[in-house]
């Protein structure tokens, strides 16, 4: 036992020495770039290599499986795509906008492929998933959602563009079955670590965009050449940071899905270490700051609603469980004071953003986009039941006119899915939202041990449901994968909740 302990200590010492040497080398490279070339390039090089070093340490101490899963969650805010076909920048000449019009490989697919042999061994030794999991409504609906997209693919005019969505769904099915092999607590731990790591990176990139007024240079990670909102009806570009998600609205939507999990974990009455509590609190502050700096109206309103629902929901859970709520009332008082102070200090900016801006024009304009999409849906029986093809909406609408309305997807997720995959495709998606909402509400009312996490999922689903009426941001890779993760959480929480209740009978 002593020799084993000595071996572990020596190995850890060796790893720390190597890590220190790597950091020294990378710091030297960083300073060289700052002195001779570009500060931004130096920062980028240092950040990438530092994160690479952290991954090496995780690989050494946690093993390949845990490291790859953490890497998957950490890179949720990135979109590192390599188009396979066509080769002209990833967009076909006939695909005006929306998601990429190409068959691509991204970091999510590569990580899942790397994880496949590990999980394949587990599946061979045991089973693909339990019968209860395979019979869960989320799995059934997601399988149908994927199958309908494959059927619709064969009727699409632009098949390279359609392949983008279909291949993503197939890989997400693989991801779902992989995660079903893990416990909820394991998945949650990986998710939390990934989010805590990715938020400072997005904040650093976003703040640099905001200060310099231009993109930083991380195009490979998904950053847009124009990271701000395009010119409004008033002829001025709105300066809201977007990080590596390409658009302020997408970053805002992404963060409004992450925020409930951070908030409810922090408000959870379960005991946590001071270090983890501090990290989560800091992450909440970063997340809220990023949402405000996106300058995205819908995301800001949803964030405020998230805090309200989080505090109210937590109060109800604690009241029904006879838990003390003094600390929660203290948090609520601080939150209310902070909001009132914020409104008072930035009242002029808020009036300009929500009152004197193009808000009414945008609402009217997006309503007109919905009318156009409904015309496509009801054009014939084929469009109504099968759709025009996954990711083929812009290809279809481009033949009807010119300008923004005919080069971008309809700013309504439900109508977009209806138009691209038909009525059953859209109903599967709505059914997934409804199923998750119903199951998690049941867990809360039945006083399940995961009530706080169930409440976080309920708030996230409400956020998705509301945001979908204003845009199609939840169809982008990062936000769509977050939606899939929410479905996985729902399956695991409900399964463990049922097992607990059966054990109590």
C-alpha cells in the first residue's frame, strides 16, 4: 500500500512539473506575440494552449471517458465546423441563409465518435438502455422526430443543406443513448464543470468584441465577422456582444437556457462546498452580465422572469418540504434591490432599447414573415405533411422574392419546423417540450429529491417555449444541443424519481 501511495505521489509530482513547464513555455509564447505581433493573437494562443493543458491534466487524473464528456460540455458554446460538401466556404450557392448548406463535421460529432468505442464496450457488457428508458416518451418522440427528418430529406431540393440537420439529429440520438448509461448526478457534474469553464471564455471574447467594436478572430470557434446585430430600421448597428455564437440573439438564447440550472443549483438546499458555491455564484454573475451585454431584448426579459420563477419556485419547494427560507428571502431582497438600482441607473438606455427602438417595427415585420411561412406550409399537401425539407426553408422562400424576408428563416421556431418537416415534425418537437414540462412538474409536486433540478428544467423549457415565438435561435447547434441535454436530464430525473417512489411503497 505504501509503495502504491509513493507511486501515485511521484506520478502526480511528475504531471505537475510537466504542467508547470508547459505553462512557462506558453507564457513565453504569449509574451512574444504581445511584444512582436498582436495582443489578440497572443491572448488567443495563450487561452487555447492553457485549455489544452487543463485537458491533459484531466486526461491524466480522470481518464479518457470523463475528459471527453467534460470537453463536450465545455465546447457547447463553440461551433467548430469542417464542411465536407460543398467546399466553397460551407454554403452552397443556392442556399441563401439560415443553417449551413453543407454536409459538415464538427467537434460534437468528433467527440461522440471518440466516445463510441468506450460506450460500445459498456453496451456489449450490459444493455443499450433499460426498458423503462426506451419506453420513455422523450425517446419515442425524439426517434420519430429523427425519422421524419430523414423521410423529409429525400423530398428536399437542396440535399447538402438538408443533410446538415439530419446528420445532427442522428448524432444527437447517439448522444442521448450514451448519456442514458450514466446517472443523473454524473451527467449534471459534467455539465456544471463544462458551463463553469465556458462562461469566462465567452465573457472574455465578448468583452473584447464590445470594446474593440469588431470580431476578435476566433472564426474557427464559430465567431462571426460581424458579431453585432445588423443595422436596424433606424440605420444603426446595435452593439451587443455575441461571443462565439455568431449573433447576440443566439448567445442570449443560449444563456437563458443555462441560467436556470446555475441559479437553482445555487439556491438548492443541499450542502455544497464553499469553493463550488463561490464558483457557481460567480458564474451566475457572468451569465447575467453577458445577457445584459448582448443587448437582446427578449433574452433580458426572459432572464428577469427566470430569476422571478426561480425564487418563487424555490420558496414553494422549501415551504412544502418544511425547510427554512430565511436565506432565500435575503437573496430575494438583494435581487429586488439590484433590479431597482439597475432600472434607475440605466433608465434612459432601457427606454431607448425597449421604447424608442425598432421594437414595434420588428414585431410587425416578424408577423409578416410568419404569414409568408404559412403560405409555404399551405401551398400543397406535400408541404403540409412532409415539408420542403430540413434546412430548406430559405431555399424555398428565396424563389418568392428578394430582401431579408426571402433570405432568412421565419422568426418563429414552430412555423419553421412545420414548413421544413411537416405537421408531425413540428408536433414531435412541441410534444417533447410538453412531455418534459409535464414530467418535471410532476416531480416537483410529488416532492422528488431532484425537485430543484426539475424546477430548473421547467424554467428552461418555458424559456424555450416563449423564445421560439420570436426567433429561430434555438435551431442553432449550441442551443439545440442544450435542448437535447434538457431532454436527457428529464429522462434521468423522472426515472430516478420513479425508482425512489417505488422503493418507498
